[in-house]
C-alpha cells in the first residue's frame, strides 16, 4: 500500500461514504449506486480508485460484481488500518459526515429488507420441491443435532460449507467457526444465502461462487470442510473429495452428510442426483483415496431414506498429487 493513491482515494466524499458502507457488509456495485443515488458507471469509477489504492476488493459472482473492504482497524497493512480508524473517528466527531453515514445505513437497511423479500419469494415459488427434498433427506433437526455431536466440542476454525444452498448449515455452524466460507455454483442460491447470513459480521463470512471439482482456494486453507446433501450431485465424488483434501489443513476435518445407498432411481430424473447415495464401503474408500482417515459414521434411519454422517481427518502428505491422477484411474468403485 502506497500513501499517494491512498490519500487520493480518501479525498472524495463519495468514496468515504462507500468505505463506511463496506465496513458493515459486502455490497454489489449496483446496490452501492442505489444507496448513493448515483449512476452505476460513476460508482464503478469510484470503486476502481478504491481498489487500486488497496482500500477495497472486488469479487465477481456470475454477472454481479461485489465489493468488500480490504482494511480493518486492527490488521495489516498499518496504513490501511490507520485509514479505517480515521473513518471511524470521522463518523464519530464530524456531525455532517455522521448524518450522511446514518442516512446511507438507512438506505442499506432497505436493501437488506429487499433481499429478505426476494428470498421469501423464491422459497414460495419452490415450496413443493423443497418440501419433497426435506422429506427425502430426513427432518432437519435430528440431522443437525447429530452433525453437531459428530463435531464434538472442537472449534471448527476456518469452515468451508461446500454447496451452501440457502446457507442454513453455514448459519447453524457460524457460532463455532472462526470464519465461514459459503460456496455454491448457483448465483441464485448465493443470493438467498446472502440474505440469510447478512447478520454475520463481514469479516466472519465469505460467499463464493465456485465448482466443487475445482475449489477456488489455496492449499491448506480450511480447518473444517462440510458437504451437506451435496456429494450425491457429483459425477465423480473422488475428484470432489480430493479437492476437499487439498484445501484442508493437516489434521483438519471433513464431514459428509448424505444419503445411504438406496434404489430410488427416479431421483436421477426428478432431482438430478448423480449418485443414489453411498455405502459405508464406498465412502470409506473415497475418503481414504483422497487423503483422509475415516471415522465411524453416524446413522440416522429415515422413511423412505436413511441419512448418514461420515467424518474423517486429513492425513499428512496423503492426498493424490493431482486431480488428474484420480480421473485417469481405471478402477471404478462399486
């Protein structure tokens, strides 16, 4: 971070307002334009200046671009921390700036309410499908209680929720995690999750669009990785679990909540299931091949289908060197 671009970035009132908004939550450029009452191209120019100065970060999610603060009062780099602290003091001690920020936050509250309404409308539109899926997967309460028990008293650290969907599990586990990364391939689902999780502090949550066969994270990033009713959508679960192993720290944990092996062939057509559940032998082999040490599963008998929770710990230097090694293997699991 350099002083000249930082000071230039902070020399314009609109950019100061943007920084105070981003201190509360991640926002799309279009949402910022709505709060600020300015055109999107004009706001985009302000965003570029803030990003070039190292004060903000952009992230693309489908056709949307989201912006989040890159500086905090008690973090590196020192100049960024000083800038964040200066803005906090300015809002406290400058009455005009304080009033402007308060009005911006009122506009931001309207955006949050719109997100909630959008999520409710989506659930209403797909209510029948969601009810069917929940009946197949078992009641939420027992599964969630069993998952918490499977994790024990251990803190989850940096948690990756793969295929977060509506964000339900990310919300449930957020109190035990230092940071939650909620990943989903669908931008529509991420918008629903964002509405559900918007009460979490911005520095504790990341929503990321991505594919579970090529996770957009560096190796050894997460302490805990969760797949909740996700793995049965994978054409090649071995590739998915190998990616999970790659991003899990040595000694970290993976938890797979999914259906036990079943014969409901109609689920392939009606709900796009690629796998009709998993047997214990299949899951243990998949986990071991990816580089995990499997633990005893938890069984939750249901009607018509049974849910299982498989957990495992990341072994040191045990994952395949590359994903292509798994893809090239000729032996197929039963």
